[in-house]
C-alpha cells in the first residue's frame, strides 16, 4: 500500500495550513506524506502560530510558506483547503475538504490557541480516516 499524501492549503500558508501540517506530521509520522502551500504565500510563518505550536511540543519555526503548485494537488490523495476559495485546482478522484477556520493573522495568542486546538481535532479525525482507508479489508 502506498503512503497517502495530504496537502493543506490556505491563502498565505503562514498559519492554519502550517499548523495543520505540523500536527499531521507529528501525529502521522511515516504513515503519511504532508504538504502545505498557499495561493498567495506570505514571506514568513506567523510567529504567534509558531508559539502556539511550540506550546504543544511541535516546532514549525523552520517551515517556510510555499506557493501552491498544481503538481502537488495532482500528487495528493487528500486536499484540505482553509479559505483559499477557488485558487485550488480540482482533480477528479481526490478527496477534498474545506475547513472553515478563523485566520490567526493578527490574532492574540489566546485566539490562536483556540484555532490550533480546533485544527488538532480535525487533523486527528482526518488521520483516523486515512488510517482506516489504508487498513486491509478482511476477506
């Protein structure tokens, strides 16, 4: 069985998508390939998002916003968008989810913690579903 690839996309690739990618990589380890991109990437990751993730033991400080590449969408099994609208191309046969989440840009740490915790819960559900899809079906 192949390892599933998940792409997280938001506009600036500086907060929500980076936190989601950090959680999925941390929780999924080698069971999943994680990509993250933005339709209009920022120059750097939101430092408050970095702080919020560090509080739960996940270091995303070295991550850099990346531009959304059509080939990354094509290579992904699941594409999770977070407010990027129509910027994300759609390919048949892919799993698409749109997570409605507040943007952490300009938010105080208390608000970013709530967003972070919401993302973690969604990532845990996504990972459980990916694991279930990868499990061999008993015959």
